C-alpha cells in the first residue's frame, strides 16, 4: 500500500471561507476526506496535515522520509517565499508534487515564481480541488512506473 502525505500550508485551513470565488466552498476537512476516500479506492493511504507555520511544514517534510512514499504539497504563499521549504524538499529523496487550487500563472505576478517547483517532481495548478486528486494520480503513476 502506497503512503502519501497530503500537506497544506498557510491559510488553507480557511478553505470554504476564504475567497470562495477562487478557492471554492469546500472546507479543508471535507477536501481531505474526499482525497482520502479517492486514494483508498487505489489502495493508497493518505495522511493529511496542515500548518500555518513554515517550521512545522519543514518538519513535516523531513519526517515524511521515514514513512511516506511521496508528498502532495500545496505550500500556499510559502511557495513564493520559502527557501527553507525548498531546502527541506531537496534534502529528502521522496517525490513531491506541488499543487495549487488556482492557476497561479493567471494571477498576480508575485505568484508566478515558485521556490519549490525546481525541486519538485512536477506542478499541478489551476484545476480547483481536482488539483489534489491529480496530484495523487501523478505520484501513483510516477511511483508505479506509469503502467
Ligand atoms: C495557492 C496559490 C498561492 O499563491 C496562494 O498564496 C495560496 C493558495 C493555491 O492553492 O491556489 O495560499 O497555493
């Protein structure tokens, strides 16, 4: 059974309340449950964690190397600011898929640059909640050799 860390960064605990025209009306708990249920049908176990704290996210990435096969990571605004999270991703051997609910490239220019993308397996952005499901699919196909 594959094990995946579903990791969410700052303000994603506000899903459902926060700018619903951009991020949708579903709460993070609802979304996490839906992704867990979807993954279970593929025999994948998802552990979900969210933090507003950069340091806690760094620790979650570091600890994932001891138990997870990969990470689906929406780092929120830290995507655009955090060398520490980039270094954490670089320091583990695991494949990490960067995901965004919104199409960051269609938004403000400060969202166009990601410190994380270059050290991630790939990036999925702009598909709404489906970005997370696609992230799980991308990891599964990568790990299984794409068969
Ligand atoms: C986000 C995009 C980021 O620019 C923003 O800071 C977020 C959410 C997204 O999922 O679309 O917090 O990562």
